[in-house]
């Protein structure tokens, strides 16, 4: 059992580090990721790297091309980003609405802690940890709404959308520490405040506004996200 835990921890570490490499733009859409070269870069054995790549591919974050070695960072398109963020807006706003009445107080306190840490890492320009906290924030809401299918489908949508965020959101693309037009952790705070007030309508609206704002501030050609606002 202890050996299994070690393997899981190594796989999770490999996954985090691979995402951090991508967040730092060490790789770009279309690049192939090979377990041998990644294992060398990360100083890990090939097994956890291979398992981490497989997990990331299962979410749609990476693609496995038939007849070729390794995995590929998918090419990104305006229509795909529109589809992904449309579905996130629909589902995550409903997850927040449900959480307003069923989210345990302990989960709400953890959500507040994550949000406070988000501000700290944003101001310190710690992009990799900020990305991990962002995931933790959204997945905690998805997993606390009382509907197990919500987390299942939102996890895949989240990881697909994360490709666009990492490559086209100004915080990850610019040298500056701050996105002067938009601070996403403040949008998260409004979601937390609505959940703390146990106000389903406010929570739904705050999450919908956050997802729409994320879409609208991506540095990528796009169409208006109709049907979400």
C-alpha cells in the first residue's frame, strides 16, 4: 500500500510539473511531449511521467496521435474555445447555484483559504502555483454541489479550457506581474461571498460572470459568447 501511495504521489508530482512547464511556455501548441525527454527535464523516472501524460490526455489537455510517439499539445481554434467556455458557463454556474445550499461549511472555509492564497501567488507572480490553485477552486465547487456528474464533466472541460488560459491569458503571457484589466481572484472572491451568504442566484450569477470574463479576456480571436451572459 505504501508503495502504491509513492507511485501516486510521483505521478501527481509529474503531472504538476508538466503543467508548470507548459504554463511557463517551455512548450507550445503542436509540440510533442516525449516521456524520455520529460523524465530527464524533471529528474523523474519514466513511469510516473508516462502515467501523468496519460492522465492529462484523458482530460483533453494533451492529445495522443495514432501511429506516433508521445503526446502532443493540441492546436487551438476559436470555435473550440467558444464551445468549451460556453459549456463551462452553463455547468459551472449551476454547480455554484447548487453549492449555495448544500456546500459544507468546511468546504466553504477551504474555498476561502484557496482564494486568499490565490491573491498571494498572483501578487508574487507565481504562475505555476496560481494555476494549481485555480484548478483547486473550481474543482472544489464542482465536487461540493451534490451531483457527482458535475465534477466528472467539469474536470474535462476545465482542463481543455486551461490550455487556452495558459497560452492566451495575459497573466501567463506577459512579463508584468499584474493583469491591469482583470483580477480573476477577485471574481473568485465574489463567488465565495455569494456562497457564504447562501444565495443561489448570486452564486450562479457570480460564476457565470467569471467564466464569461475569462473567455472575453483571452488574447485570442473569438466570437461573442452567446447564450451564457
